[in-house]
């Protein structure tokens, strides 16, 4: 079958830069999925995206669908003639075109035919249109008098299959073979004879680098080189790099400078201003200090680049002046004096103000610090001040600096260094994989802040629902778990949740609140361990016991994960499941102690001896939390347990013997439940 390359390009007004890559990927995936559903084979798929275009090139596309054999079984040959005629009409056939087929149930009419595959050019318009309609666009817009809707106004459409135009109309545009070059360097149409010309013809004469990844790498290399010219190292934020790539079609890196006096302002504020507002990259010197320079990406090759640089320097100067003004003004008022102003800011209608929250955080942070054998007073002080920087001009203007500015202002106020560090650290981790707090006060306030929010929102019956989590409670729960596990803190969540809940003055859902929140938090471990490659059955085996100490929970999971790889694991898991089923049918057990005089079978005597030996050996292991060693010890029970079930009738006719054997099995199960319910390992 003949094959041709296919190119589609939609030309638009400048697309949203932060969404460009997502839109491009979704556009291509939609077309590829459509071809797969239609049964059209193809080769390599390449996406292209720039500020004014979304494009997809698919190589070696079959010129038509493969022919398809159709077979439909109809009514019995004994069916009324009217039913047979109806079946024939539904197949687009006549009675003489039907065949008969013998089956075990009798003879039936059958329609068989070969359906010719449709030409790919006839399928492509609908596939492209459907892909565009399914793009993840939160809000579409209309322009002019048109009823067409898209994320931005559209201007041209290229649709080529081989060297032929795929005739169609999409989004009000008639397809053609003419693309357009750079808005300033080559604002002209560029005619394409075939899809293979697309990239190079846009590059020359079009001055457009169509490939997003290629353009991104060009920018990366240019800004690295600019930093080296300054004797420093350019700091590359991947998200900023993607955004700048999406803003330019012909990128040119230029370096500007700002006044050194601005370096008296905390570097984070300057960086935030440059990055968020101007899309500039910053440079650090050999001592990792911010240099008074910035690197910007222009979308043109200027005949007078100095003029472009000076223009950017004029733009950044007032932004940095604002930051310097805010910093100097904020320092005139202490964080402590701002705490009172938190009474004017509502955290949540039913949970009070930020002042109420800061007071609760302070109290709980003190409790946590005591449990960590840390300085209670520092943790309480850090908790009381932790939201005060929200009342500063700097954080009002640069919201992403909350915490960081609290640290700088606390130092300026003469607060203890650990208290100052906690102002920033209590927001950690801010996102998945982010660094964790290092100071005891930072850890205490970080945990207290999140537990206060969790108990408060659950207490007023506002837990996350489906994908909706406006207060980021899932992230808060994961943050607490990460801090406790990775910092190896022996903290009891149920106890802390009870204290956090009691700190709230009135919660409609107070009854059983700590258990609800604990279940929610521990369930966050499921995805955690799945990402680590640990089977869900391992998580469920530990979750069945609901250990309320996350560090202990993690140690149990890792021990069970190790245990399941032992040769004895499968048999012992099956035995535990059997024991669990037997005991669950008994309701409450009539006795807990084993009467050794009733042990008459050798196999049950051996099991009783083995259990007694294990109980003595496991006690110090459980006390030390050495669950891996405990399960390795328990693995020695395999042969004894197998022999018991092979030789002993548990449900003996003699009630006393039966109850004694049930008590023995209950002791066996209790040994394993000291770590986890391993009967769930197959889940």
C-alpha cells in the first residue's frame, strides 16, 4: 500500500505560553489516537509548537484503511420471511446475498462481505477537528462576528498529505499549503510543496524554529554562555525555560544589568521579581551570590541589541525599586507587632482568623517540640510568628515569598536564628520532592500547621472530594508523613491529632475526628509505596493494623516487603489466611490460653513449642521495632505450621480440644499481627 507523510499546522494569535506544550502534546495525541481507531498505519510522529502555531508531522501514513471482512449472523433459516428480509436490509443486502451456516443450535442466515477501506484523506479532516475540539482549554474565546471558538483567534490552516492539499474547512479556515514566517523577521506566506519541507522552510527564510525541544535547547545553551561571559553560572528554572521557549520563535539571549544597591534586598525577592514579572534568568557568582545581572530572551535579532537591553533595564529598575522600598518599609515594623493584625484576616469562616490559627499552631508546636526533646519555647515562638509575614507589603506583592521574608524579618528583629529559620521551614515541603525542614522548631511548626488545617477542615465536614481539594489537604497529609518518616521522628499521629482537634473551640464533627483524619493520612501511604514499587498487598497488610506512628508504619511496610521475597512467605501467608478464616467464623473465642495437657497430637505439640520459642525471641525485636528480623524469625515456622494443618483436625468433636486448638491458632496469628496481617499479601 502506498504511504505519504501528513502535515497539519494551525496558525493562531500568540498562544498561552504556560499551556503551549500541553496543547501541542494533546493535539498530536488526539490525531494519533484517531488514526489508530480508524486502523490507519503510520510511522514516526513529530510535534511542533511555537507561539503562533500547533503542528504535527506524521511520516509514512497509509493512503487508505485496510479492507475489512464483515460477518453478521442473522435469524434462523426457520424464521419468518419478514424477519429474514429485515436482517438483509440491515446489512444493505438482498436475500440472495445471504449465506447459511450450520451450528450446534441449527442453521442460521449469515451475511459476509468485504468492506473497502476509506481513503485516509477522507478521514483526516474529522480526526483533526475532533482533536482540536478535545484540547484541554479551560475557556475558549470567540472573535469578530464568527461563532468559531478556540483558545486564541486562528488565521491559517495547512493540511498536506504527500504533495496534495487535504481539502476541508476547520475552525472556519480553508486548508491550504501556505504557512507564515516570523511576525517581524519574515511576515510573509511560505508555500510548502510537501510536509518534508516544513521545518527547513520555516527556518529559512521564515526565521522560525518550529521544534519546541530544539528551541528550548538553543535558549539553554545561549543563557549558559551569557552567564559564563559574566564569570558566573546562569540559574535555569525548568518551568521558566519552558515558558520562555513558548514565548519565542527565534530566540536571542541578551544580558542586562541592574544597580548593585538592589543587592541589599534579599536575593529571593529580586529573583522572584525578575522571574515572575519579566521572565529573566538570574546569575550566581562563584560564592553562590546573586550577581547584578539578568539574562532575557528576545524574539528578534536586533540591529542595535544595546537598545533592547537598555529597554529591559528600564523596565526592571522600577520593579526592583518597589522590592527595595517594600523591604525597607517592612523592616520598620516587627513581626511580633503584626501578629495582632492577623485578627483581621479570616482563615476560614468556621475556623476563625489567622490569629486563631497561629495561636493553635504555637500550642501544638510546643507539644511536638517537647516530644522531640527540643526547645518548647522556641517552637511556640516560631508558631506564633509563622503567619505574621503575610501582613507585610513584600509578601502582599510577591506572594511566593511567604516564609522566606518571615525569615529575613525575624533575623532583622533579633529573633533567635532557629525561630527565624522556622518561619520559612514550616512551609516545607512545598511540593513533591521538595526539601524538608531541618530545625526542631521548623519541624514542629510544619507539622502543627498541617495538622491544625486537617483537623479543622475535617471537623467542619469539608474533606477533599474526588479531584477537588481546595485546601490541599492531601498535600498537607503527605508533607507530615514525609517529615516524620524521613526525619525518623517517633511521633504518634493519633495523639497529636487529638490535641490539634481539641485546640479548636468548636467543631461539629469532633466525635471520632482523630480516627477519620488518621485513616485519611495513612491512606496517603498507598500511592507513596506504589511509586516505590511496593505491591498494594504489602501496604494493606500493615494498614489493617493502623499503626498510628508513621515511622513505625514505614518500618513495618519495609519489613513485610522484604518478607514477601522469602521462600517461606507464600505458604505462611496462605496459612495466615486459613487461620483468619477459621477464627472469624467462631465469633469471640472461648479461651485465650492454651492448655498443654490437651495437646495430644505431635504436630500441635510441636507448634505450641515453636510459638513459645518465638514469643520469647520476638519480644525484644518488637520492642526495638526490628520488624524485618521478627518476620525472618517467624519464617522458621513454615514447616511446623504446614505439618499442623496436614496432621491435625482443628475442629475436633471434643469441644475442649477444639477450643484449645483455636486458642493455639490465635496465638500463632497474634505473632504475625505483631508486624502486619500477612494474610492480605495476595490482595
